[in-house]
C-alpha cells in the first residue's frame, strides 16, 4: 500500500515538473514571477489540503517553525528551479532535482535515525549516483551550475525537513495540518515580498496561470502523500524510489516536448530504474 502511495506521488511530481518547465517559458524566472508562482501555488494548495483535513486548522509552535523553514527552503528551491529550467531540458532538470532529493535524506536517515544500511540500498545509491555521470556534457552553460547545485541541495533538504518533522516527539499537527500551515506561511512571505519588491510589468501573463494551478496542486498533494508514507517507510528507502521514479516519468514526458532528452539522459534513466529495482527487491 505504501509503495503505491509513493508511486502516485512520483507521477504527480513528474507532471508538476512539466508545469514548472512551461511556466519558466511563458511566465518568466525573475523575482516577481517566482514570488507570484509561489503565491499562486500556495493559494491553490490551501483549499485542497483543508478539504483533506476536514476543514480543520491545526497549530503548534513546532509545526509553525518547521513550516517556516520548509517554505524558505522551498522558496530557494523554486528560484533555482525556474532559473535552471530556462537553460536545460526537463529530463536533466529532474536528474539534478531528484538526485539531491535522494542523497540528503538517504544519508540523514542512516546516520541520524539508525535506518539499516542494506545491500539493496547500497546498490541503489551507487546506480542512481552513476546516472548523474551521464548528465555532464562539455560546453554546458557554466553560469547555470550554481542553480543546478541549488536544486540538488534545496530539494534534498526538503526531504530532510520532512523526516525531522515526522520523527520529532514535539507536539505537532497532522501531515495535512502541517501542509495547511505551510501554505499559509508561504502566502504571507510571498505576498510581502511581492508588495515590497514586485514590479507590475514583470507579472506573468494570464496564460501562465494554468501552470501555476497545476504545479501548486500537484506539488502539495505529492508531498502530502510522501509525508504519509514516511510514517511506515524509511527515508533511505522512500527517497531513492522517488528519485528514480521521477527521473523516469520526467524523461518519458520530455520525449513529447521540444526539449527532448538525448542519449546521455536516457542512459541515466536506465541506471535510475536499476536503482529502484535494487532497493525494492534486494534486502
């Protein structure tokens, strides 16, 4: 059951990445466009999570603290994501994003939460890491590497933050309550930044709104599903599965876009798929 929850989250993340990519093309990737993207996505998220939580609001100081940290980390990740998507294709973007999302929670779960280090996990880690080798190309836009590494780090930290929240013994809200509070914090922070620094001329055109709606709703539901499954699955198992799965889904989707993946990205996905098989089939 929990593997099915992760599978659904993987597909949602893959479609979300496509929405992000399209937004970077039609909405822009400046500060105003990024904050508008976060604000719109959080407004969409709010009623979805309220409905899932029976329209109940939950609050504890620890939940507010972790929600704020998660939002600031997500803001940094959004900045790096939209900047990167203006330079690279969806497949390559997903590789940087999801490898970071695998590595940091993987190491964190093993070293700080005593999750067992198994042969299957070791093979998965090696195979998915090897897949990164195929993404490096001579003549790549060197100016974009700060954003690519930003995706790697900040997306990885999102998994670490989720692990800390679900494992902490402090009084805290449910997974849905945490998501609701995160949306409210994001609305406040993005709204204030837009009011202080936003430029009306840089606001995205209405044709970008659909991608905001899609990305916001898909991301929040997918992360909610991962929070649910973290209660039963170790982070060192879940996040490698998510990494390989999203890389595969994103590459399949990218085949139908104008930024089609090349042979390197396809080889990378094959190694990622082998990594998923290793962590799920080998004890």
